[in-house]
């Protein structure tokens, strides 16, 4: 789940949590469950099911794992996950009245809490026969996520992450949403640092080992701006153009970055998308071996 951007970043570096080794193990468990929840949803996505059906799936599997859903009741949010379809940028509320139709794209955002730690992840799924423009948006948004991840290492900055994403998507004619950001995460759902998906190299907070946060670019076909509907949650594009999002929770390691919320088929998904990642990226705790070619520079 995203965090709304503040007008000023009031959270200083001292507010950032750096996890200890035993806490990192617990974050891995939470991240692993988030990936499993999305794997399960992916197998069930099809025309005809409702977004309430998706919410029920997430609730059932979360409860079976003795975990709880962080979104439920969070500042009054009424569901176990967010389901954001087509022009909905984020925070869509599941409903028994909204059935998926062939041609839809839908982002499902889950955050289970396991032993007090949060694992936050989302994916945008294609429903039935999706037109080439929408398909390309989803594919390019996934690439942008991994460009952002590849920018993470000790000594890098949050601006490096935003630059990697922005400099890839904008030349392709897309717009980066600026009203919502990634966020620090651990025992607390949303904390510092704010991870914007646009920015300049070298600017912003420096990253250091033990930090955990989300990277979750929201990419629009049209205008970057969003409106929030009367329900207080559902954010839609101002021009009602399509929007896509992918999200992973990551850990800064001594050498690079570990993706904590990888799905069971993440490596296959990367290969299918033609994405290669640097050697310093670990996926689901596994180092890439043999080292693949580095992801192309976003500059």
C-alpha cells in the first residue's frame, strides 16, 4: 500500500529503522507470504470474478498462515487488500459489484503482518484479452520497478531510485505519479524514508544496510495527477487514462539489495520480460548465479 506524499519530508534520518539480523529473518517471512498471496491471486485472475472474491482469497490464505492483513481497518480502510482497476491508480476498495472484464488491468496490493512485521507487495495483472497499449504499459511499469531496485545499494540515495524510474518511463511517453510514494516498512506499516518514483541522482536520504522500504512505481498513460474519490481512498487518474503499478519490499544489504517479496516465478517473469539484473541483487534471498548481464542504464 502506498503512502501519500507529504508537502515536506518531515521524517529525518534518525526516524529510519535499521533492522537487526533477527529482525531481517522476520521481515523475510512477511515478504515471502506477500509473494505467496499474489501468486495465489494470479492463478485465480479471470473475467467474471469480483474484486470482493479477490479480497476473500487474500483474507482466507492470510488467516491460514496465522497472519493478519494490515490494510483492514488501517485509517478505516474496509478490506484486506487494494484492488485498483484500469484508471484507478491505487487504494481501490474491493466490491461484490465490480466483476473483472476481459481487457481490464488490475493491481492487487497486499500487506500481511507476520509476527509483527509487514510484507508489502503488489502486481498488475492482465485480465483476458488486453489491448497492446495496456499490455505495454504494464510491461514497462514492471521494468521500471526493477530499474529502481537495481539502483539500491549502500551509499546510494532515494533520488537515485526515482531517477532510474523516471528516466526510463518518461521518454516512452508515460507519466510518473507524484502524489504517492514508496515508504519505509518493518514493524510499522508506513515510515521514513519516503521513496519517490522521480528524482535526481545523488539527492535525498542515503541508503545503508538494514534499511527496508518499498519501491512501487505508479505509471500513467496520460497526466500524472490523481483525484481521490468521495470514498476517501480510491485514487484515479485525472484524465481517466490507464495506470499500472508494481511493488516490492526490499532490504539494503552490505553489497546491494535483497527483494523480500519475490513471487515463486519471479525469475521466470524477469526472463520473460527480457529483464536482467545486477549481480548485487538478491531475489527472495537467493543471489543471482551465474551473474547475469547488468540491467541497461536508465540514463
